[in-house]
């Protein structure tokens, strides 16, 4: 597979430089645009695999750019926001961003999000290709050995025995499974499964993981599927 192409849309030269350097170091091909118009041109002509899009831009702002691109392409968009009010708008206006990061953020965090979003798109594409060649709609099911997650029925079965999960337990399992092999921090899990208005704290994640393990692990005290990554969070082993 060729290196993924990332378009950075940002008007602060110092931040462009840092993002450009960090992403190239990870092996990505990087394109940059410093305003909304240039971003639209670059996205249309270069068809990037992912876009990192700042909200405050001269001319067309990030919200407008996101709204326009959403109608034209499926590329994952990570928005960069400077304030919490902007974060509210990302959700409130439903501009169609896939993810967001609040400034200031660490390059490590950004790269983790870029990887997770590219991975998600790749999985979606693989599933789409697989379902086009099979009679069974594989997009509705995820199978890991004797564990089956039925997305349309929201049911989980282990060795053929169906387990009834609470809504958040199910969402958590699907999120972990979609990002299998990736270490996911408690904060990221909280944000993606519970939403970022939730203030329950990361203890919530641990409790739900414990419940899930009781249902899907053959020995919950020695988990093989949802593995604890000390000091960070969890990783799903597919
Ligand atoms: Ca800006």
C-alpha cells in the first residue's frame, strides 16, 4: 500500500511546519493549504486520504470547508479547534467532521488520531469490498474466533451463546473491536463512546470493561481479548 496522503489546512506557519514535519516523519505524504479556498482546490485535485482542518482560517472558515467537502467526498476530516465554543459548533452544526482536537494538542495525540481515522476508513473499505463479493452482508457482523458481534441486531455471542449487553457495553465493544490492535487511552474511549459532554471520569471505562470481560472472556481474570495496557488504557486483540 502506498503512503497515505494527508492534507493540512492551517494558517499559522509555525503549526504547519510542526504538523508537516511530524506527519512526514511517520511516513505520510503531506500537502498543505493556508486558507479555505486553497483547501478546497487541494482536496479536489489531490484527493487526500485524510484532512486535518483548522476552524479559524482567513476567508472560508473550517466549518464551511468541511460542509462543502462532505457533499463531495468521504475523506475523514479531523478538525482543529481553539476553544470549547468551537467544539460545541462541530457537534451542534453537524458539519460532518469525523474527529476533532482542541488546541494546544500534542503531536503524539494528533498522530494517534490520524492513524485511527485512516484505519477506520481502510476497514470500512475492506468490508465494502468483501460484501460486494459475498451474499452475506459482512458489514453487519464482526467475527473474532468464537466471538461474533452482530451490528444490526446489537447482539454478541460467544461460542454460539447470545449475551445481552447494555447499550454502552455494546458501543464500547464495537469501538474496541473496530480499532483492534491499537492501544486506546481511557480518555479517548470515554470521548468516543460516551461523548465529550460526559463527566463520569475514566473509572466508567474500567467498570464497563470489567462487565464486558465477564461476558466475552473465557477467563475474565486473565483476559485475552480486552487487554489492559498499564498506565494508558486498553487494546482489543482480534
Ligand atoms: Ca487558524
